[in-house]
C-alpha cells in the first residue's frame, strides 16, 4: 500500500512538473511572439513617420525653390510647425515658422563634421515637445538664398557656408497623430499581455482545481469502498459475537472458578470489538442524530469530572449549541481523552470562547503532549489511521463526521511551545 502511494505521488509529481513546465514554455513563446509582433508594428509606424517626413521635406524643398512665399503658406496645410536652414556651425540662415535660432549637436550629431550622413534624412519623435524633428544634410544650399526674399532671412546672423561642409535643413512636424497611434499600440500591447497572463493563470487554476477534484473523487471512491466493506464487516462480526457471548455465558456456569478470570478477559475483548463495530456503524449511518440544545458550561463541567486526570476549563459565557447529546459527548470525550493520552504530563485545557465569525463558538482542547507526527496532519481524519499503539483510528473520523453534519469544522495543529490544539467551530444555538 505504501509503495502504491509512493508510486502515485511520483506520477502526480511528474504530471504536475510537465504540465506547469508546458504552460511556462507556451507563455514565454507567446509572450515573445507578441513582443515581436508589436515591435514590427512599431517599426512600421516609424517607417510611416519617415515617409511622411520625407514627403514634407520634398514639399518644402520644392516650394523653397519655386516660390518661397508659398512655402510659408504651405506649412500649416502640411502639419509643419517650422522650417530652418542652418550652417555647418549650427547658426540659422533661414527661419519659417517656429524653429530654434541655433541648432544643437544633439539634434544633428554630424553638424560640425564632414562625416554626418543624413543624405536620406532622419525623423525622430521628441517625447518632451510631442513634435517630430526631421534633419537632412544638403550640399550647396547657399544657392537657394539668391531666390529667397530678404524679409524671410535673418541677415544679421547670416554667415556664408563653407562648401566643404554640409548645410542642414531642419523641419519640425506635428507629432500628435504619431503619438496617439504609438500610445494605442502600447496600450493594446499591455492589455494583450495582461489578458495572456490572466488566461494562463486561469488555465493553471483550472488544472490545480481539477487535481483537487480528482483527489477528492479518489478519496470519496475510497470512502465508498470502505463503507461497503465496513458494512459487510460489521454485519459479519456481530453475528459471531452473539454466538460467542452465549457460549461465554454457558462456560461461566460450568467452568472451574479458577478459570473465570480468563473468561472475563475474553468478555472484555469481546466488548471492545462490539464498541468498535458500533462506532463504525455510527460513522456510516446518520451522523446528525437528534439535535438538542446543549449548554456548554454544564456539559463540559460534567464531562471533565469523569476523567481522573485533571482538566482545566475556561469559558467566557454559557454558550448553547444544537447537537445530538450522545454524539456531542462522543466528540468531546474523544478529544479530551486524546489530549490526556498525549503524554506523561499533558496539562489539558478546554477553552470555550466566541468564534471569529458571527454566531459561532470556538472550543479548543489543548495539551502539552508529544504533538502530531510529521506528515500526520492530512491523515489523522482517515478512518483507522492512528498514531497510538492501542487506538483504532476511528475516533477522529467519527468526530469530524458528526461536527460537519452540524455545519461545524474541526482542525488539529501544533501548539506553540509543544503539544497539540484541537479546535472546533460550531454555530451558536439561537435563543
């Protein structure tokens, strides 16, 4: 049985590893594909930006040669904020619209060298101004000055360019449309990645929930099989028990008195088997019983008085619960007994207080025993699982069954400083 559990655990571990690894790989691949796609779209927009800037350059350059006055009028129609012509040292020799008087090397890095290669022009978007800056180097641009109206030239700052250097044409375009498109793409990219992440998280949760359902189904199937076996077993045990009890009664009448002590041992063991079969029957059949109102203060005072080992009782108020009297006694008697048997000096305490949720009562049975063994937290409620040498392992299973039937819960966990805490939460009976 242990080898089978280990094999199932290994298989489940491998399945979980491969599924989660597959999800991670698929997520990374799709993430990369999305990033590549949006980078391609961004490059397309940058190319469109370059194309629009080139068209604007051609329009301005053509009108500067043909009709400088018309070039000034065409600025607004083409979304051009300003046009400037600069010498090789960055000084302005022509201004149309809103452009700086001095062009910095940050805008045109090759402005003071013969190595700058902007023969095809370069367009960039300025995040601070929201404008598009287009720069292009042009040789012999001074020839245009002969046909440009003097009113459009800043003659005071005019300097004739040296022919070995390149003059610079600088155009400022309205970048609002480009900015909106880029922001939409970024927003869509972020939304796409968020949706992708949520989809994979949902798939992961579905997988983990499915694992939980499978484990629950397997446990339920095991409990059904156990229940069927237990019903058959209890029925088959009770019949021979009756026969053995009859034979014991006959032997008491005929056997030598010195052997009667042996008969009492047999009777004691028979009674223990009968109690065990009765508990199994309780576990399998109606766990609710006949609920009645129980005053916990009186109930626990009477319960702890039955034990020889001292048990301390702390209770805030006289809470009432609705519970079958016999089943309530079975539950808490079992918990207190387990606490007493947990060690040589268990220091058992029963604490009754108001629960964290409204209209609930919390009952804690604490001890200073050896505590729960490692890995036993998930098994202690399984029928016939026990850490004791003389226990049957059915007590906690029955207790949990009875408590759950009354919409309550039970949990066992290590106590700070050593020992165990058995915590029961039950609804308070309405007055």
